């Protein structure tokens, strides 16, 4: 029976309870929110609102937040009180039930004297508030209070008991007890939007009129549109404005005189930044963003506080991971123009990076004009100003300057949102899963003290899945090249020696970009660039020569040694390399030293080919090594060795696989590249008799087909069809035809 494909199973519509069940990367969002709740340092009541339509995962996020708060642990963790108002739907007892449940949560002896005192007072307040519809601040609750009293006898008794209570005095006593309480109380209300419209309005009346106790934090979960509609229907006021007066920080579930206000905002921003070192460039960019778009939204003290609340939520978990001016601009859009955030976050390729060959400027402008039209006239100019400073590609579409690809390196170092390497952090509120954080990178640089320590970290990176790639090696190699000129010569020497030792393993890891491209970059290109940069910044030419010679003669990978030596030879136009396209560039090593290394490495390959304990033909890149051996001056020896070892079926199959490649084609109207397989029989013909190779492949297809994989059969068939009957490789036109033919079989 065919087993079900686990990757295609439907996920049940049940809220997840812990991070192990998270499949939508909501855990970092929940972790950031939990840290924000835990780190609140005010004694005032604070209300968080987690907003989203039904089915968007609010309860799952809420559960993750509570799990994260529990994991923080310690005596400072808040006391969590769950109040599910829909349990009492239709019973007109929301206020009484709420106060009783809060009182019960504080009644435990281990929570201290002040908690017990507050518990008793809350019970009395519940009874005291029930009938007192004439009190000014509970007048809004009159209808609910009188109906909850029941029949006339019950109502009369309740009135008599309540008359003995000083409601204002009780409230003051509760405030005093909770102010002295050494822990916060987190009151969780989920599924508020399940209630009837009058009950929804009643919940927010309770929060507004009665429940703003000290040291209490409310975490509400609701559909914003449903709640606003209910408030409008039952209270006759604008629901959105009403909510803003109650909920200090509303967060959507993931899919933020004028001089005095400005000074208030900037002083609080400085407090938030704290001891972080702000460079001159950051100060300038902060000022530019502030004057070009941020301050236009700060029309009231409330709007300034609203933006600061968003920044308090977004910035701390990303401290050291993002560029503060970019964070300010994006937080402004989150707060005041969420539609702009939706457009930016959903189309990163239209905003990030430099202008690439093939980018259509006119089409990009049309795209941006399209979504900008959906914004109101009063915010569109500010959004445009902020985005021009945030994203060079956006500015370019509207006539701004174009930037060379080298600027991507600068933006990556600066942690800019315009860099694709950092873009997602600004919208996930955390380092994306599988990425190397700035803290992790600083740790890796600290391990560049000797080869064993750094090598151990590389082995760990190989095992850990990266973001958009098989492993984290891709990002490590890119960062190593980017930062070579910033780290010390000693660190660069360790980095170079480690890459020489582990280079063969790194190249074998298939870390192609997950989204691909016309010519996707693999780890060999990344290793090459990182090694070139590390050697360049390891010292003067004598130091570089000693470092290279020591590594090449030692236990470095044979493949990486050959490949890197080929690069060094290219700088001096050796081994048939054409003159450099960058005339005037200073070679890393002297020509005589490179020529000497070619001879030494050639002898090293010959020695390796004769070993019995470690067979060279079992190396994952033995064909490339044989090719270098051929080019380094031992043509006959390399050909004899390769013809000998490929008599073994599995070695011949491995040689064909290593001579195969994916051919990519891209038409002017295509949105993605076409991929097809090719075996380079011209390359194999440098070493092997192609007629014999074809016969060998035909024999395997005829006699051993049952023991071959589908991929091996395809490669053997393609090899047979790529060699003529007289042992010649097919010409280029025929190979292209074959590639298209075999692509159609995929």
C-alpha cells in the first residue's frame, strides 16, 4: 500500500500549545511579545490587544506567549488569570464573574499578604458594584447590575449588603494593596469576538470604568472589525477610536504645540536606545527619516506614545540585529500605515538589493504606483519619502540614483532593511529561523583563534539548516568574505587555514539559493571568495606565501587545494588563463611561488592516486582533481589513472555524474528558468575513450538496470545519446536538443 505523504497532510484547525507544534514561524513573534509583557516596568494597568480575524491563529499565538512567559520563570513571572467571557455569555454576570475570578486567583497563601488582602477586597467590590447604577463611574453598568440581582427579594438583600460598603474606599484599598504587590497580574481574555454585541461592549466598559487596577496587564484577543462594529452598535461611538483609549498596544497576528510632542518622542526614543552606540551615519539617517516622514504622523501626544509603544515592542528583541534608523521608519509605517507594510513585506524583491540586469524600471514604477494609489492622500507623501530613504530600488523606480552591486555588501554590514540578508528581520520582529544572528557571528569571529576551534564550528554549521539553503555554511561563507577586511590578520590566517582544511566538505554541501536564479551561486564560489579575501588580509606577500605553502603541503582538502591554486595561477596568466579583466590588480603571491606550488601539488595528487588506504577515486570530486592533475602537467598520468579506475562500474557512474550539469535557459517572456540535464562528453573525452564509455554505459543499461536508480539510468541514457557511434561527442546543437528532450521527461 502506498504510504501517505506527510508533507501533504492537512493541519487540524486546533490551536497549538507549544513551540514544537509551530509550523508558521509564529514562535519568534510570540517570544518577542512575551518578553515585552515580562519587561514592563510601569505600575499602571496596561492593555495589549492581539487582533486578527477568525481562523488567523490568535489563540495559537496566545498559547505560545503564555508558554514563553512560563519558561522565563522566576519570582518575577506574572500571575496568569484566564477569564473566558464567553463562558458567561447571556448570563449578564460578566463584571461579577470577572471580579470573583480575579479574587480567587489572588487568594493563594503563597502569593503573599497583599495578594490575600486584594482578594478579599475584590470580592466585596463585586457585591458593592452590583446594584449601584447611580454611581457616576459605574453608571454605564446599570443595566447589567440590576438584571444580575435576580428577583426582587435577592435584589433587596443585595442592596442592603451593598449599602454597607464604601465602593470608592474599597477601590482605593484595592489599588493600594496591588501597588505593593511584587508581581504583575496578567489577565488573559480570549475570543472576545465570540460574544454577543452587547456583551462585547460590556467587556470594554468593564476595562474602561472598573478594571484598570495597578500592576495588572490585560492580554485581549479579538477580531478588531467585529469589536468595533459591536461598540458602534451598542454604545453609539466609533469603535476604533474607543478601542484606542483602552488598548495601549494593538498588534495584528503575523501574515506599527508640535515641538513639545517631537521633544517628547525623541527623548523617549533616546531612553529606549539606552547605551547603544549610535554612529554619525545613524544620527544623520535618524534625523533624515524623522524630518522626511516620521514627524508628520506625530500630531498628538497620543500618536507619539503609540509609536513609542510599537518601538518598545519591536526594537529590544532586534537590538544589534537591525539598523536603528530603518527600524524607526518601518515602525512608523507599522503604526500609522499598515497597508504600506503589507505591500512592502509581501514583495521584498521590489524593494531590496541593487538594480540587477533585467530589472524593468518602468514595470517596477507601475507596480509601486499601483499600491500607492490605495493609500489615502494624507499619508501617501510621507510613505513615499520614507520608502525613498529605506529602499534604493524603490527610489530608482521613481528616478533616483542607481547603485552598483558592491553596495549590497555595504548594506549587509550596516544591517540595512534594503539588504535581502536583513529584510525579514524587520517584519518578523526577530532573526529569521536558520539565519546567523549578529550575536552568533560575533561568536564565530571569536572562535577564529585556531583551526580546531573554528573547524568545530564549521562542522556544526554544516549540520544546522540554513535560511533558504541546506546548511548555515552559505551565510557563514558570505559573511566571512564580507568581513575579512574588518577582522584581524591573525583571524584571517586561521580562517584561511580552516577553509583549506574543510573546503572539500564545504563545497560538497549543496547550498544553492532556494529561489535559484539564472546562474545560482554554490558553495564553491563562496569558499573561493572567502579564501581570496582571507588570504588578502592575512598579511604582506611573504606572510601570504608561507601561509599558502604550509596549508597546501599539510592536510588540506585536495580538491580545494587544486581549485584555489588554479585561481592563483589565473592572476599570473598561467595554465592557459587569459589576461585578467581587472588589469593592474596586485597578485596575492609571486609568480615563481605559484609555479613552484603547481609542481608540488602535482606530485601530491600523484602520491594520493597511488594510496591503497584512501582511494582517490572515492573522493566526491575526483574527476575535477584529475582534470587539475592533467592541467598541472601530468596529462598522461592523469589519463592512465582515470581510465584504470573507471573500469569499475560505480566509479564510471560517479565520473558521469561529476561531468553532468544542469543547463538553465530563460526566454524574455519567462518568469522562471528552464532547467535540464546535460553530460559533458567533450570533457570526459579528454581522459576516456568515448566509444568504450558508450559501450560500458550500454552494457550497464542492458544487464544491471534493475540495480540502478532512476537518476543513474537517466544519466547513462543521456551519456549514450551524447556520444556518436564512432566515439565522438555530439556537437553543441545536438547536446542542446538532448538537454531539452531529457528535460521533458522530468
